[in-house]
C-alpha cells in the first residue's frame, strides 16, 4: 500500500491502522479488498473527509491520499510529508 499525504491545518487527530487491504481510520473501517487490479474506488464513494483521492489498485498495490492534520507549529516533515510506501500492517506512523 502507498499512502500519499495531503497536509491541512487542522486541530483534530488522525489514527490509522492497516490490516491487509483494510484501513481503520479513527474507528471507521474502510475495506478495499474488492478493488481489482487496475480498478479504482471513486473519492465520492468513500464518504470520509480523510480521503483526498480515489483509491486505486496499481500493479496489485493500493494507492491513496489521506489528509494529514498539522498544527500551526508542525515540523517541516509534517508540512511537506514524504509518500508512505510498503506500509506494513499495524498502526500507520505519520511525520510529527
């Protein structure tokens, strides 16, 4: 799974746990197991403010963009985050 991050000035928290093709975002489960290779799930179907793009499966890998909430005094790493690639199962670590 590849997760692109789109930083936004927000005070709320983002917690994401990955389990295979399932993401649990702030206690809401999003199951992408049915997205076929070369297919996509449109952003409008996700019904969540945390997603900033369609969810695509490219060469067998899910690719998506999430909102990354940042505070006014966020680090440069959080304000200009790198893409997260080969994200392992478990809690997803974001730049602080």
